[in-house]
C-alpha cells in the first residue's frame, strides 16, 4: 500500500493531501530513510513522523485498504 494512503487509513494523519505534503517536505521516514508518498508500506516497517514539533515512530502491524475507526489501533504500534 502507498505510504500516503496508509497514513490516512490508519488515521496517523487525518487527510491524504496532508500526508502527501508531509512526505514531500521530508518529515516522514520508512526504516530511517526519507520516504516519498508513493513508497510501499509493508508489515514490519518502522515509520517515523515529525509533525507539530513531535517525533513519533510506529511499527506497522497490518496493512488494510479500508479500516473502521475501531480497527485502526491494531494497524500500528507506537515505539518508545
């Protein structure tokens, strides 16, 4: 699945256009490499986000094309 779509479906970022902009400005990484919006996300990848002055790293646990709000918590795990 594309990175920008994963960020939206998992609700890490609210809108896909915002996810695209974050990727284009280099604020999103996959496995410590700056990622483009079209980068493929796989189970086990570590996504790093720099948004709003915070650095967050999450591990991808599942990839789903569609997810309800109650299912999104199981899509990733926040790393310390």
